[in-house]
């Protein structure tokens, strides 16, 4: 999963080093401002591999560059797991994508990130962004 995506990033002029994020690690405050927990949890690697394998098995998987953080690409992997999760115009295969524009994220360590979770606007974002799966979604 990682080699093809790294080549895709390099071909598009972006860093090819990747770390995996889920919705729990991302806060898109506005179209031009994104915050990311960095470094991400080691659990994210295992969950990203699990999601990728499940998505490939179903014939639908999207690896998406969310932002640049600490000189690396914060990426997520997703597939339509449930009947209500559909992507218009995408019916099978592996989709590699990059946020446009690919923003430079502000990074927060685990302690500061855990404090952000108490903000109502953070909790609202966590409920509303459906195209980045949560760790709980990935583990299910």
C-alpha cells in the first residue's frame, strides 16, 4: 500500500514519507487551517493496514494525503464500509488522492491534543467529517 502511494506523492511534488492519521488525530478548523496530532499513535499503523486490507478485499480503498506535518505527509486510508457510505463516481479499485490544496498542518503533541478534545468545536468536527474514519471505525 505504501510504495504505490509514496510514488504517487513524489510524482506530484510532495514528500514521500507518510504517517497515518484517523479523524481522532485531525482537526480541520477552516479550509485553510488544519491541526494534527504528531507523532500519531503507533496503533495507527496497524489500523491503517487493517483498513487497507478490508478495502482491497471489497474492491474499494482510498489512500488520501490530508496535510503536510513535520515535513511528512499525514495520510489516511478509507473505504465505504457501511451501506450509507457511498462515494459518487467511484465504484471500485484503489483511489490515491491529495487534498487540494495540501495544507501545512500545525502539529500538537499527545498531551496538548488530549486537551483540545474538550473543546465543543473539536467535538463538532469529530462528528461531522465522514470521509476520514475514526480509530473506532477502523477497529470495527
